[in-house]
C-alpha cells in the first residue's frame, strides 16, 4: 500500500513537470527558451511517470519483464532527449534563428564559424 502511494506521488510529480513545461512553452519569449521548456516536459515529466511505473511493476504487479521495459525506455529517453534538443538548437542557430536577448558571449557562433 505504501509503495502504491509513493508511485502515485511520483506520477503526479511527473504530471506537474509536464504541466509546468507546457505553460513554459506558451510563456517563453524565443525559440531556445521554448525548446528548454519542451525538453523539461519530455525529460522530467517522463522521469516521474517512469519511476512511478517502475515501482508499480516491481512491487505491486511483481512483473520483472515490465520493469525492465520501463527502465530501458526511461534510460533511452534520458539519453536521447537532451542530445536531440541540443542538435535541434544547433540547427536553429545555423539557420539564423537568434535569441531575443543579446548574448554576452556567443560560444556557439564562435565554434561554428571559426
């Protein structure tokens, strides 16, 4: 019973991060800020939901196969989502999309155009 409550709280935390990221997408001023908010949805929102699902699969259902599947999916999302977001941001920068606020130091521009 206690494990189920913890799993439900983790799933609720994931839903809260997903909601916060969705609001962030609507409120953020430029492409890069919105991209950070969407990465928050996929990474942190998924992480809470997956941890809750993992606890349910292990302790409530006692299904090792489901637990392994959930763990592999969570691991893949944790690895690929930040990498994909970085690649999209780099592509947007190369396409000429710049942040609204002037950057103090443009490290990406220095690395791309040297």
